[in-house]
């Protein structure tokens, strides 16, 4: 039964809509116009477009309803948008003056690494003094003028101080070898 009632109501609604459309008053031409759907290619190019003649007030209100194509590459002005300017990207950051770049102060001059030697002792053979040093796992016997560990040259031995020259940087370093004078072992 419900299906019959639903069909009856739908039929009655359809019939009343058709009657209302048939007896509706004719459209009055009081300023509402429909825009042309098709335009010629010549009318679309900006060079062929001529300035529009002045139109009556009724025709100007129809211009609001007309959809106008935009020229390629033309930026929209405030009249083309509904609420004024719309920006989709954030505004560009203000351009600040170029920062002054100050060079960092020069670092300290390069220094020789700490001496990698450990003193084991010394002895005198005739008038010549030799010093026993340990370098890594090696035991070395050095005299004045010798080159040790490829980068150190023995400069002098005065009292208990052994002076070595670090050759890559040409810097002198000292090493305390202990004792005042070596005794002759003969």
C-alpha cells in the first residue's frame, strides 16, 4: 500500500510542475541577458578586440553575469576577483642589507706534537755521549746529529737537556735526560 501512495504523490507533484511551467508568464526583457556561448577566434585575441561602446544601465548589470575569458599571462586585477586581492603564496621576505662578514681571527700557529720518546738512560764512550730512548716498541741509541723517527733531529745535549728539532715545522723541543754528567763506563 505504501508503494501506491508514494507513486500517487510523485505523479501529483510531476503534474503540478508541468502545469506551473505551462502557465508561467513570458520572460520580460528587463535587463537580464544571457551571454553568447560561442565566440569567434578573432574576438578572443586582444589585438582584434575593439573598445566596447557605452551600454545602458540594464546592459551593464548583465555584464556582471557574463563569464569573460582571461588573456594568457595577464595578472588579475581587483575587479576580476570577488573579494579583492588574493595571494596564495606568502609575501616575499623583506630584503635586508647584506650582512657584514668578518673574517675569523687567525688560529694559533701550528705546534709540534709532544715528544714521543721516553728516556731510558745515557752513557759516555770516550768523549762522546749517547742517550738511550724508547720510541713505540723500539729502543734507540741517539747521538748529537742523528735523525730519529724520521721527523726529529738531535741538535745538542747540554747537561741533562737533550734538544731535538721537529723538522716539518722547524721547531725545537727539549727533553730532560736526567743526571748531571755521564760517567765513563770503562
